[in-house]
């Protein structure tokens, strides 16, 4: 078998696109009112000199990726600086190969040093570098990684997800993954395509859409404060359910006020039952330190509101995302409801650790790189761990790989998608080409507009005007 030659990055362009939320998004102790999206264009070249462009984009959601007492502006600037530095390092990198191979090496060998340096190309004694957390560094790396996967598909004229089999890979998963001890799993002779939905006839064209119920979101008209926008889009949860035909609701909780969390779940659950919704999830956003906190809420629901308890499909990441620093045995929680890693699932190695601690499944995110998501999905699938794909409130181009990942990983129930709740106007040019991806209808999104190569962005048709690139 003659496989296509590998690629190397010869150019990278970074664009910072500011976006304001129409309503604040509150989760845990954090509130988001604006975000900067990092859009990256890369040019790749193969051994014969052929070139192609690819695109990637990720919101630099500082509050989610880097919750800290450090001033927001300091964290935001550090993440932007790291994005620019990673662009320089990709161009300087002489590695060539398949995106999974060069992406893995970059994440293992280059990103950690750049992260510790705070994104600085050179030391600056007047402004010491701020060490950037692993999660924030992955967010900064992800638009490049996504763009390289896109460019490889464009270069070879195929869909990116068609490049994860032996026709394009000269190595199997054993070169990148190690099974859990005693699991009986073997990665020799297996390729990512074996763990993904690859057959075009089997890839779903529509997916159930999960709606995010933020901590500040009004549920009914009684919750309105008068400060809500009057822009033609729904405001209350009731309005959203009726407008979009929602069936799946993800509820953001505090993790620090058990009474409030319980009442919020009950209220949302009662609205869900009244309006015919079928599934709930509970997201504590890494603020819980004792499994008893979650267990008591779940047990009280099971006793006092059994129908709402039954509707909860899974619980998402209640505990601190520094998994190696907080080795919490979570089996008591996962015995009650499936428990999914999110912020902690940086890579397949941490998924392996999570499995040892009793976590049930993994919530994938493209904002932690396409390479990391694909490898984590393969590891989890081989070890019987179910998958979800969670949102980082992805607008514009960021929405497309995010939804594609969900369509190709056979999640337990569709995909979380909430950018249309918080900044729908930001995706106007993309929505004209892909209307089904930026508006939920009958509780679903529609991927039928996806193009045939790369991630199927159809960038030329979108025609978004970009500012000058940052170098």
C-alpha cells in the first residue's frame, strides 16, 4: 500500500476575533461576558512540494480554562501571547508526518516548555512570565492542531475523518497509546478509524442538541430582571424550549451551595417535564471536593423527585480538574449516575487515571485539540467508556469541527451546542452557508451542509472578512 506522504507546517496566521455575549454565562464561580476567538490559518506542504491551507478556531475562554485569582486581563494577555508563540514554534518545527503524529509530538515535546515560559519567546525581566495551566495551554494549541488536520484533508482532497485509517497512517494506535494494566486491550493493528464512525452512510446528518442552562439564565418570565436583551432571540428557558424544540438540558450548578443546586435541578426538571424534554445533565464545573456533596443531591432527587432523577443521563466533572493532585475515589458517584470527565480529560493518559479512580466516561472537546480528542476517544472506546462531546460555546468556524467530532464518535446523546444562546449574531456569515449548524430545530442540529474535504468548512463561500493577521 502506498500511503500519502506526511506534511509539515510552512506558515501560520493568527487572527483574534472579539465576541460579546448577549447575556452573561455563569458556571461555578465564573461569569463570561465576552470572549476572544483565536482563528488560525496554516499552510502545509508535503514531500513533493504540494501545498494546502487549513483553518482552525477556538474561543479563548479564560474563565473556563484558567480559573484563578490572577486578574482577567493578565490571563487573557498570557493566552494570546502563547497562541502567537505557538504559531512561531509550528513554523520553526521541522517535523513532518500525519497530523496525529506531528500533533502528538508537538503536544508532548513543544507545548509544555512554551506553557511554562508563559508564551514568551524571550525572557523579559520587567514582566516575568506567568506559568499557564495545562488546560489553558491546550486551548491555545487547539486552533493550530485543528487547522493542520483540516489542511491534510484539503491537500489530499478527502474528508478529514477519512484520514484516520491505514490508507493514510503508517503506524497503528500502539505507537501512541498504552492500554490500562490488566485490561486485556491491545492497540496493535488497530487504527483510529476502528473506533470512529467513518462510513459516510453511517455518519448521522442530524444530532440531538443539548441546551445549556447557565446559573444566571432566567427560567420563566418571573425570573426576568429587566436587563435582558430585546434582540429577537429567546431569553427564558421556556422560550428556548418552545422556539428550538429542545429535549436535552444541561444544568450549570455551583458545587458550593447544595440547597441552591438541588432547587435549580428540581426547577429545571419540572419545566423539562412540563415541556416534554427527555434528558438532563448536571454540571458542577470542578467546584466539588467531596463525593458526598454530589451523592446527597442525587439521593435526595431519587427520593423526592424520582422522575427528574431518572431523566439525568450523566453527571459532568464535579471535582477539581487537576486530577493528579486530587486523587478522589469517585466510585460512589458513578454508582448512582454515569460520571464523565471533562476538564480533567486533557489526554488519554488522564482518561486512564480517571478510569482507575472510578470515572465512567469522557466528555470530549475540540478545544483540547483534535489530536487529543481522537486519541482519548480511541482509548476510552477500547476500554468500554462511553463518550460525549461538550461545547466551549463555539461560534463561527469553531462550531464545525466540534459538531463533526460528535457525529463521528457515537456519543451517548448528540452534542452540546450553545453559541446560539449567547452570541448568535457572531456566526452570521457561517450560518448563511451552514444554517442547520447555527440554529437548533426540533431539538436537533443539521450537518448536511458540510463540504467534502477537510472539515467541510466551505470557507470561500462563507467569505468572512478578517482583520490583518497578528504575527
